[in-house]
């Protein structure tokens, strides 16, 4: 029997489908998970808070495979997991559809001034003109990040007749190479960030990049808060050197109540909700986990595997 330490949150979706060779240990709390962790060969340690997940992973000294619903696991002790030879599968693609839809929503809401329309309704005020007259059609988008989410963003924005230029190492199909996009920032109306959080992407959008954008440029970040130098962004928004920032992610999270981003009219903060705006996340994760159990038993590769060197 192989012992698997699993969150009780996914028990109804997984337990009836577990193979006979799995002995599940279900945990309801951090304390229970820490108690079970040393026995785990397979672990699904997801919790709402990241610090306890780190503790549990460190305590799982016999772990061979760790699964997670999270796509970004940069907060986990990846060096230690690599040293122990642990295979890690993450949630890449689980929320890709809803996040791509969220990007479209944010862009349309900004272009049409929808936030002001909602405020007018709350005031019972009949507007005589639209607060937003921008059309997506024909505008140019720089898309940084062409993974599962970025690929879906591209097709959805192209359906609005937008010209989407991705960044790819190959530079194929009209894409820019990683060393080319900065010098072309002034050519784009929208800059969409869908990259993983790594040392290389930290503050990839900073004072220099913001200054290079055109005055009507809108920054959309559904990646991680730390890929943007937030102080530099606040300064650019206050000076109105770019038109707006649509931020599903911030640094830190939650954003402190007194942070200036909350009160800037040209900033929208959506509290990292893009991946939660759907109903099928847990079902898709459970299905993938059960399929991977079959692969694991057969000695086949489980997927999608996190590269413990790259962090994504």
C-alpha cells in the first residue's frame, strides 16, 4: 500500500475513485497534515495559506510525488524537494480558461468605462454619454507569457480583431524574442503579463519599461505581483504617464488597506480572483490527480511536472 496524505477538501471528488493500492490519510488542519506528513509517499498539501504548506512539505521526508492545484509554487522549498528527488505536479492549465476570460473582461470594462457606469447606477444617475469610448478592435497587444493561460488570452483577444504580438524564444510566427520586446514597448496599446514568477521575471516591468510605454498604454497583470515594480507603477499612474493598470495580482497580497493603488482612478485591483471565477477548478484537479495515479502505478510520467530548477 502507498500512503497518500490528502486534503479533506477534495475527498468527495477523489475518494470514490482511488485505486486499491492507495491508503489515504485525509487531513482537516495544518496540525493533522504535519502529523501525517512523514508517512506520505504521495502528498496533496494544499491549504489557503502558503506558510503551512511549506512546513508540511519539509516534514514529508518520505515524499516521492507532491501534487498541487496551484500553478505557481515558487513559495515552496523547491531546492529541498529537488534534493529529495520529489516529483512535483502543479495546477498549470486548471484555471487557464477562466483567467483568459477575466483578462477580456478587465480590458472591456476599462475600454468602455464600465466602472463609471456601475457607479452612476448606484447614484441613480442617467448618463448622457459613455464614459469609455475605446474600441479593442485594431489595437496592439504585447503578450508576455505564452503558456496555457497566455495561449488562450491570445486567441480570445484576436477574436476582437486585436493584433497580439507574443514573446517567444524562437521569434517564430511574428513573435518577438525575449531580448527584443523592451525596445518596442512604445508600439503597443496594451501590455499583458502572463509570465511565471522567477528571479528573471521579478520587476521585469519597472521604471524604465513604464517610461517607454505610450501615454494610452494599459498594463494588465494576471501573473504575479512581483513581476512589476509596484512603487514605479504607482508613480507612473499618479503622473498619468500611462493610461491605466488592471491588476489581478499585487505585491504583497492582500494589498494593505492604506496602499495608494486602492484609490487611484486609473488602477483596478481585482484581489487575485481571476482563477477563482469558475466552478470546475476542483473537479478538473481531481480528474487530473486520479489520471496521474494510474500513470504513477504504471511507471509512466505524471503531468504537468514542475521544473524544480526553473520554478515553473
